[in-house]
C-alpha cells in the first residue's frame, strides 16, 4: 500500500475513473446490442431509435475521455452501416 499522500489520492482517483469507464463501456455495449438485435429482426424504426441512443452515448463517452475520438467514430460507423443495410 502506498504511504505517500499524493499517491494515495492518485490510487483513489484512478479507481473512480476506472469505475466510470466500466459503466460507460457497459452502457455502450448494451445500446449497441439493442441496435444489432433490431437489425436482426429487420425492425427499421427500432433500429434507428436504438442507433440514436447508442450514438449519443458514444459521443458522451468521448467527452468524458472514455474513448478516443477515432474509436468512437469507428463504433458509430459500424452501427450506422448495420442500420443502413436494412434500407436495401
């Protein structure tokens, strides 16, 4: 266990950040799964609504520093591709 005050604080803040990151990632995974399930069921309206929610969560995660900008763009792009495949 650390004995230096600043290191003790650092350990505390790292744990809080880790918990926040896990929470964001879990919520994004759930939202992404809802999009995929809607696409599998070929439900266009549900897929578009789920995509809107997932995109919003992914954007918030970038602001919070959970994901890098390009990672978020890649995740959003793959979801949009899935939803767009329903229109064909």
